[in-house]
């Protein structure tokens, strides 16, 4: 899987688990909602600094966005 797609899927999974909308997460990060959407869709290439900004409100370390989910959490 391409790294941008992996980051996007992970971001969406953690965001939804935290009960945040894209807009709420973007506000917490100081980013625009369309940027968060682009990251989730795998069309934006966030820097490591942006990954850190995205991870903080989710309560996870930034590296978790780069790790494939366990097999039971993967979409079919």
C-alpha cells in the first residue's frame, strides 16, 4: 500500500474513533478542513510536522499514522 494511502486510512480510523469530524480535527490542528480531507484521501503528502499536529488531538504518537493496522482492523 502506498504510504499516503496508509496515512490517510489511519488518520480517518483514529479520527472516527475519537469522535471528531474532519472540521473539528482541522480546527484543533490549525489546518484547513480540505487539507485534512486531502490527507485522508491520500492526495496530500503531509510533512512529519503536520503528522505530529494531526496526531496530537487524537491522543496518539505521530508514528502510529505510519503503521499498518492490525489484520482485524483492516477494511475488506
